[in-house]
C-alpha cells in the first residue's frame, strides 16, 4: 500500500507537469495558457539555456541543492522541454518519497486525502521546486520520531539548501539532540560545504537570499491585500506599516512555536513552518505544499484539510489568469477575478490559522519515543 500511495502522489505531480512540459515545447493548447506557469521553464529560458551553469553563467536565486540540479539538467537537456521534463520527474519522485515516508504513521485515507490525492500536488507540485525541500523536511520528521536526531539535522540542512523554510524546524531538533553542539556544527558544516563554492561565482547563492528579502508583498497574500487597502486609504507608508506588523507577528508567533519545540516532531515542525507561512509578505501559491505532510502526520480535522484544498484551488484558478494574461483591471471579469482571489486568500489564511490551533492543541500529546512503532502513532 505504501507503493500505491507513492504512485498516486507521483501521478498527481506528473498530471500537473505535462502541461508545463507542453508549454516549454511550445505546443500547449491556447485555452490552457492562462493557467500554466513554470518556474523551471522561466529560469531555464532566462539564463540556463545552452548548457549554461547557475551562479557562474547566469543568476540563479535558489539555494545550492537546486543549483546543483539545475546545473546537471542544464548540461543534460538539449532544450527547454527536456529540462522541464527532467525537473518534473524529480518532483514526482519527491512527492512519491514523501508519501512513502509518511504512510506508516497514518491511515491510508489520511495519506491519500491530505497528500497523494491533494489538488495542491496537481496544480502546484511542478510549479516550482518546493517538493524537493518538503521531502527532506519529512525525512527529518520521521528521523526525529525514531530517535535519530543527527540524521534529522542532516536532512534539515539539505532541505534548507533547497528552499530556506526547513531551517525553521531546526530548534525542534536541537532541543532533542543529546549532543547539541555537534548537531549545530553538523548543520553549519553541511550548509557551508554546499554554499561556499558558489561564493566564487559572479552571482553566488547568497544573492538569492538578499533578492527574496528585498521583495515586497504580492497580490495573492493577505499582507499584500492589507498593504493595498492601506494605500487606497491614503496611507503613504502602507508597505512600512505592513512590514512592521509582519515582523512583529513573526517574532511573537515563532516564539510561541519554540515553546512547543519538544512536542511530537510533526507538530513541532508544523508550528515552526506555519509561523513563517502566516506572516510572510510574499506568499507564493505553492507554499501550501510545505504544510501538507503535517496534515497527514498530525490530528488536523478533515474539514480544515478540505478548506485549505478548496482555498488553494481557488487561488490557482484566479491568480493565474490575473497574472498570466494582460488585463486593464477595469473589465468586469477582472473585478470578479480579483474579488474571488481576495476571498480565496482570506480562506487560505483562515485554514492556516485553524491548522495552527489544532497543532497547539495537539502539542500536549506526549512525544513518541524512539521505540514507538509507526502503527502505534497513527493519525486517523
């Protein structure tokens, strides 16, 4: 059954990846173009075509693990379609591995409903590279549940070097590590070993961190909506006000998450990652993939899982035609799409808050020991 669930998850990503491969090949049907975007294709066309290397031959804002993959696929792929197809295969394998890892710790229906058959895997799984980081975060969760804290640190370090968000879970691992200085040193050594070589490139991996830190809020985040509302009310410092609110909110919320660092690993990791998701001013739609494994491993109500899936799907259906098609903003369809997007973004944030509340409630449950069998820790 683990292999069946893994196959379902991989298939979901492939289904979403096929249109993106067709886009890269220039054969995507016209009616799908308002709904199909691909960051792998964008980064390839922007600077990696012709077997060019990230960081050295072209700017690449993603961390080194993705840079290594991009370099290998750029060298291997003869064109954009092959490049996107190779990334789609990797992302499908990451989704499959995630399903395989979580399957012993939850019922089949929970794994299928919250992960393998989740609509987010179809619409967002191959949009960006987030599933690479997700599988390492899940591997760290499973390792920590079975008492292998140093292994968990290693997985978190690699996940951080794919996308930065797994680093939020590091304190929960350090809190359990029997030799904390070694755990911290291991994390730092892995990060340094893969990052330092890029420092000699014209565009190092560190420039990507600075790039994302400089970005403002976007249309499809609650904080972007708030910033635009404040600006419409005549507040000249709307962006600054939102920046202060989100920074303070993140510090407070993350401090609360740290108080539960010794909770069951999926709960502790989920709270840490959610703290980032709740307050990020630039919420890309695929960020919801970060929390989906927590919905499998922690006792989150099914209605909350369903609400997040509905909201994410509605975000996809509205933000895609708003951003991928030239619009004036005055057309009634534009107004309708903006209204639906606003509702979807608010619903998504509400779902994240309800997940937070469920995790806080679950944090009082004793942490499984390293001798606990997966079957005894199942979520139903």
